[in-house]
């Protein structure tokens, strides 16, 4: 029996829910799922310019585990580009110290140290908890 996965530490959620190819209606697109930890691996290695060892330390995983997460993210994004698929960023095995919500009215990402009952941008109470399973 394999060991259970350790939750990966995610500091910054994506501000968007994904991407889609230009000029193709969403109804005609097949999605590729990019997990939050895969997004974070690309953010740390490619955007922040950290080495894989430094990024692994920030995500609280081993360097080989980070490499597997990062390579899966690169393959998923390459497949979406080559095959013209949408990318949805969601789910995965992660932990965070913050509460993440997506407002269903204004679509803004709300990040808070405390539990929210309304959007900090438009005051709507129609919030989707993005970290619910992680607590």
C-alpha cells in the first residue's frame, strides 16, 4: 500500500481560474486540469526564478517530488497549447494558512486570514470556498 500524499504548501493562489485558446468557444473545448500545486511549482520555478531545491523547500516537499509536480505541470500546459485545450486550475493535495474564495458575482479572488461571509470587492454573499477540502 503506498504512503498517503503530503499536502503541498501553497502561498499564492492563481488570480484566474484558467485559460482558454483564443477564437474557440468554450463549449467546444476539452479542459486540462492543472492542480494548485502544479501551478505553484511553475510560479516558483519559472516566475520567481527559484531553483528546484529552493522551490521544494517552500512547498515543503522533497526535491524529487517537486520535480515530478513541475514536470506534470509542464506536460499539461504543453498538451493544452498543442491540442488547443482549455486549462482549468483547481484541486490537488495542498495546504494554505489563508482562506481562498472566488466571488460568483464579480469573479474576484478573495484571500483572507479569517473566514469571510461576503466579497471584499462587491459585498456579495455568493462566495465559493476554494480551500474547503483542505481544512
